[in-house]
């Protein structure tokens, strides 16, 4: 009597999708900062403008602000863009890529979850014909909420410290031109200190060039350098 084996390796290896993920991350990497940089350049007000200033700007041109909401939409891809940089540089610069990626992902996740979205209170006030005095109080009350303050703090840490470390990792790894890593580090770290929306937009476009360094690295990379190949599953009998 022959014994039946307890396990049997499947004969068919799963389809290799490493190239798909490698190219997808390469395409995604620069998009969020390109979108946000364009938003700042096209916005008529600074990012820290008061409710009254924003309300006057929206009242003067509501269509512009509706379009700006759509321009901001690709910014939600910033977390996969960060992962693209970390993945492209983690083998030559593992500690920097890990530290920068961890800080950035935690801070961005908190910011996206805790902060208000792309539809501003000022836009809703104009679009829905709401009372501006009441909505101004709502905006002020929301800005003072501890969870929103925490989200804002963690988001700023992600953009400044997280992207700074990832930029240095990209520079140190030499998987892309060194100046692209420097662009990422400088563009992220200086963003909160830029004077006005035009300078802030230019700074984010510089950061987008840095993110494109991950695109360069990923497109140059062989699938075997990107990840391990797929293996056939082991099926229990």
C-alpha cells in the first residue's frame, strides 16, 4: 500500500504581477504633489488666510474654487507615493527609508482622517447660501478641536520630517539622480515656511520632481530587484 503525501506543491505558478506594481507606483509617485502644487499656484489666497478672506474669494469666483476641489483630488495618492519612494530606496538606505516612510505614513494617515477634506466651509457657505456669520463661527470652532489640531501637527511632521528623511534616503541610495532626492527633501521640509500660495505651490512642484526620482528608480529597476518572484502555493491534503 502506498502512502498519500500530506502536502503537494501546485504545479502552476501564479501570474507574475511585479511589473504591474512597479510601473503603477512609478506613475503614481509624482501625481499628488503635482496636483497640490497646481492648487496652490491657481488659488487666489494663501493657505493660512482667514475665513473672511477665503469667503470673499469664493464669493467673487465660486467656479474657480469648485475646479480647485477637483484639482486637489489626486492628493489622496500621497501615501502610495511615499511608499514608492521608500520602496525604491529601502535596499541601499534601509534605515533612512524606513524612518522617513514610517513618519510620513503615520502623519499623512492621521491628517487625511482627522483634517477637513477638499470641500471648504467657505465654499459651502457660498454654494448653499448659508449664513456667513454662523459658518464663520463653525470654522473657528472646528479649527480649535483637539483632534483637528493633532491631525494638523502630525500632517506637518509627515511633510517636513518624513519627506526630508525620504529625500535623503533617495539621495543616499543613488537609485535616481542625487538632485532629485535633494528636491524631495527641500520641497517637503520648506513647505510650511513658504511665504504665500505661489511660493508654496512652487515648493510642492519641486517636491513632485523629487517624487519623480522614485519613478525613475522604479522604471530602471528589474522585477527581481523590485520584489521576489511569485511562488506556487502549497496545498494541504
